[in-house]
């Protein structure tokens, strides 16, 4: 079984009207389809040909050289079936929401480019408690599909369900340098197939993480990623929300692309890395289709999402609020000691969080309990003067 997209998920409507299947009141797919809704590859079946998958169509992009060419952005594992062949059809809704019926009448685009996922982690369980030995050769799990034109009409819209028009500008992450614009505490929202509109805040940046794509494969398929963004709360996303576009809740500028989660946290590819790597891969200069007005806050559902953000309006901290001085130093210390930290029992990831005063701390993410639970050595309390904090998240799985 590949944990690459949603299996059929039961459940009623959430506060914002989710799940987002993308059907009208008569049960007919909306065209042009908005983003933030169910979608995926028409061939995304397991080897048994009966179990099907899908995820979320995230946001619409354009070719800056030919602005009339539009592209749907989502994950590689949603649109490309994990490194699958190009030119396959992308449908909306996805197969799960069509009872696994691969109806070509629902095609909205064609897979045109992907960034290959390298499964670069060697499972290490049982040898001193270390879980993975990873090469950290991935930054994004991303792909694009060129939008179909039918009788001159685009089959996809730039509007994101329950968010509306996003800002065309984006925030830069640690991928782009040592002075990131994405910061701990930044309020964020996403709109996805399964949980609809949810909002929370960034809990860590510069995250290096091991992500499981297949847990019952032998050996398991695990890929490692660097420069990731962590969002607080296991209820920020659910299975099928992979591919959702994360924006700043205050100004709707792009932050990241959902691709995996644990029971406690969500991990996202930085959007600056997504656009750069897909532009290089496709040889097409890609940008977000959005507006120039970046001052409109997102109206959140009363139920909220992301643990600790329920019923709370966006922006308890101002856009761009972040760590106190010392981030660059803490980042250097973290990177020097990452291999050492991944050697401790139960560690699945390492990132930069912040204490209550805004000072950077190195966060170490544990699969269960803590290193004591594995009978191994304790994590250090600090490294070169930077505090180290253990966070029990559980394993991270591609949704």
C-alpha cells in the first residue's frame, strides 16, 4: 500500500462546508474547477486495480513567457502517482470521490512536469534505535498539469475554495537564504479536499525530515527532505489534503505546499523551492496566478484547525513576526549537528522552532515517546549554546 493520497474518507460537513469535492448541488463537477478541491491522476490505482487514490488540486500557475498557458500545482504523489510518466490525464474530482470510476469526462488537464522523489532513506530500526539513514536529496514533492481548454474555455480557475483569490506574491524560506521571510508563529491557512479550510501557525522552519510513502512495503519507502516548513496541529490536514496550497492568513501570500503529516504536525514544501525546481524541470518560468492586493485577511471557520487555533481569528502575531536575533547562528549549529541528532533513537526530523520569547531552539521530532523509550541515550539539552527540545510527533506520512 502506498500512502500517497486519500483513500475514501467518511465524514460530514465541517464549519466551512468541507470536504471539498468540487461538485454543484446537482452532483455535477464545477467547471472551471476551483482549486482546493479533490483531484488526481486518472490512473492512480493500486496493483489490485480496485483501490484508488487522489489528493487536492492546490493552486493555479502560469507560464510567465506565455501567460495564456495555465498549470495546476499539486504533489508529485498526487498528480504523477510517484514519479509516474508524463502526459497522463488529471481529473476532478479524483478517483476516490468517483467511486474509483476513471471517467474521461472529468479530465481538466495533463501531467506536464514533476520533480522526482528520491527514496533516499535506509531503514535502520533495530540497530541501536536509529530509524533512518538518509541522504537528504529532496526538497519538494511537486508536479504540474497543463490545464485543458475546451471550446476556448479553461477547465480550471485560479479561485481557491473558501479562500478566493490569493496574492501572486510569495514568502521566501530557508531554501532561498539565511534570512527567511517564513517565520515561526506566522499565521497560515489552507483549503483542501478532506478538511476544507483550516488555519494554524508555522511551528518550525528549516526542517529536515524523513517521510514514509509506503509503510507495509519491505523495506519501507522513505524519502528525506530539507528546508521544510512545519505547521502546528495534526488536524490542520487529513488524508487527501496533500497538494493543498498554504498561504499567510493575513495577506494571502504563498507559503508552502502540503505533502505529509503526523498526528501532531503538518509538513509542507516551501513554495519558493516548488516554483524554482518545477520551473527548472519544465523549462517554463512559473508563477502564482493571483491578485496584486495582498492586504485581505482570510475569514476562518469557527471550528478552525491546527490544534490551539480553534475559533481564533488569523494573525495573533503580525505577518512576518518571527524569531529574535540568532537565527543564522542557530541554523548553522543545527546543520552541523543534524547527522548526530538523526542518530539518536526514534528521531524522524530536526527543525528550528522558537521559545516563548522568540529565541530559536532546535526541535527534534520523535516517532514515539522519546529516546528513553528506545532504551537509548538522551538527547542533549543544548548544542553550542542553542537549546534542544524533543517533540513527540509520531512518524510523518505522505497524505
